[in-house]
């Protein structure tokens, strides 16, 4: 049986649909709503005069060239139908809390051989000592669990959310997993129905972060696991 979710994303995406057991992740049908990019902080000026001594705090903001984000809504559907895609009966899950969005840098053929990702599994551009490297981004660990998986000591990152006009680290998690069967890195986003988004004034079901380089196309394969 097949289930799919609607995802909004900001990255080049390649789509796959597969047919696997209902308890395991399956291919996601994507609806692309927007792609945006921030900008670096601009230079500001201050006029002084001879003899003055001025204390000034300088904060520079630079866009990462190592990571990209995905966010949006997710809806799950279970159906009975024929091989031509005709639906005989359908059930829809609107509240997908505790479901999972998976973004993999390759096709996943075996979900039984996943483990926590480590620095050495990652692309070289996030392995170094830069402020936004993998270790600094996925800086905490806990058990990753879903309807079909339980993986201990998995690194995770918390993206920001804007709650009542105050932006800060929230509860929307991205877990870093590795697929030993196919050699893929998989980034799993836990779904929280109608959570506050990073932008404020709107809600999302998930926010996940994945490695991607500026001006280099990166392909991710998306899967959805029902709660």
C-alpha cells in the first residue's frame, strides 16, 4: 500500500515513489510552493570627529554555504486501488504528529540497516572546523524512534521557530542517519502538526536541514512515514 505527503522545500529535488509495507517509510509526492534565499548583512556607517572615542558592537550575518532547509505541511493517505492508479477506497490522516519526513541523498532500498550518522559519513564540506560544520549543527543526541524504527544515540539539530514574535531554537528536530546498505545519508524530520514556523505568522508540520553547497545542485529523495 502507498501513502504520501505534501512537502514544501528549498532545494533541487528528485522524486521517487515506491511500494513497501505500510509500517515503513514510502515515497513522497511533492508539491513545491516556494524557494527563497536570505542575504548577508550590509555595511553600515557612523560619522565621528577627531578626538572622539566610540564604543561599537559589530555583528555580521553571513549566509551558510553548507546547508539548506526544507519546511512545510504533510498529509498521509492510505488507499486501496488497482495497478493503474485507480482508487477504490481512501483514508486520510490530517494530523501527522509523530510521523517522519525523510530526505536521503540516494534511493533507500533497505530501511533495516540504518544507524546514527557520524562526521565521517558526511560530505567533506561539513566535516571541517567551520562554525557551521556537522558537529556544531547536529550537536545533541537522543533515541530516534518512529512507527517502524528505533535507533539509539542519534545526532539531531533543532531549527528555529518564531513563537509569538520571539525567534529562537524550537522543538522541530532533524535526525542524522546513515544507510549502510546503500551508503546514503538520511535526514529525518519529526512531524509536529501545526507547529510555529521559523518565519512566524504561519504554521508548519516539519522543518529539516540537510547538507548542500551554494551554487551546486544537490538531489534529495523524499519519503514519508505515517505515525
